[in-house]
C-alpha cells in the first residue's frame, strides 16, 4: 500500500533479499518481518515475536481522551524512573486508514527505556473519519496526556511529539499548524517534535490513500505540514531512509529546507539504504544495529526537553 511515490520512474528496491544458502534463523526472521513491514503491515509481528527492552513497561492502559472506542491511549515508563520524566506522544503510521496501538508497544517501550514517559494513542481513521478528524484526535490525545502525565511520573512542561509515516504527518501538523493545539486550549504545549519517514508535501492527491483521507478538504494546502513552516516552531528533528520508495526522502528535505528558510530550528538526517519500515523497525532490539535511529531521536528529545 503506497501513499505517494516521488519520481515514480525510479526502480523500486526488492522487498526481500535473494535467498542466501547460509542464511541463519535470525536472518530469516528478520527478512520475514522486513517483508511484512515493507508491505505496510502495522508491524504487529515485532510486537508478537520480537524482543523488547526490559527496563520499561506499560503503566496505564485504555485511558480515554474522547468518547470513541479508538480515542484511547496507553502509557509506558522506565521501571526505575525517579523524578518527573520528559513526556513523549508517539503516533504510529498506517496510511491514515489502519493501525493499532496494540501493535506498537515495543516501539513505545524502547523510547520509555531511554528515560521518557511515552504515550501511545489510537486515533480515528478512514473510512470512519476524514481530514481533519485524525489530526484533531492527535491534538486531543496530546492535551490529555499532559493532564495525566504527572500521575505517572511525567512532566507535562517537557512534552514532545513524534511519529512514523502517517504518524509523522500527524505529529508535524499539530506541532506546526497552531490551530489544532489552540483548539484544545494548549497552544504552547508541544516543546519539540520528530518525524520518521513522514509525508509532509504530497500534493496532488494521486493515490487512493491520500484521496480517501484528504480528498474532501476544501483547501488541500491546509493538509500539508510544509504549509505551516514558521520561525517560532518548536525544535524539529526529521529522519528518513534513502531507500524509501513509499514516501521518498524528498519529503524530509523539502520540509527541512522550508523550515530553514524561515529560520526555524530544524535538524534532519538521511540514513543510507534504509527503507520506509526500517525507520521504525530499528527501534526494535532485533534491528537496532542497522542504524542509530532510536538513539538519534532520544538524544534530540533529551537536548530539547532537558
């Protein structure tokens, strides 16, 4: 399932490497999981089969931030946490029409193990809703996390948001377009934001996922994070794989350049040979040696949130 391909004439990289006679059981598992991820799986296989960081755990489940069954959030924290922790809200991807927090506990747990209180919300998706409802859910979830964070060791005054793929779109929209956080009475809540393999400039809506999610928007430019680049944006970190053929790295470069042009604080890093799923699968201990994405994101939030 593809949302947008920049430069569609480029040759796509094979999803699974050719068979190797000496392939180990670990490599076979990694290849299988990589195939599932590249096919836009919700990475549920990593949640069910992959190893997890042991020094973090889920501390709250199914906390409501709205009346809909999908407006729920789980919280993860380090097992040895002391003192108020910087708080992160992580939005998973799925093309705005799929995904579940039940499949991403391993990713939230990986961040929590690095010293954060981490919120993992669900949000309403297509076809139940269309733009801007899922962005509004992201803002509502973030505001709700700030309210409950002190009860679970988190510091709401040091809150950041991040996401992968469509989740990165949500994180950047609520970090850059002031209207969403203002609508939940927390216009200055977000202190930093990070995006992994995110779609930030994807006009025209030329694939089914973008048409279904955004095609009804009266002004399509208001669906794009690049529209809202501003000098007083919170610090932004962007990461992308150079082998991503689902959302090409140009999206990160375009948003980076637009933010730099207006004087906003932004960092961007391109990871050679990583594809779309790699940017989040490297949060798992199984794939962590492929690239230091988790450490780079964690270091960014430690610098910006304190």
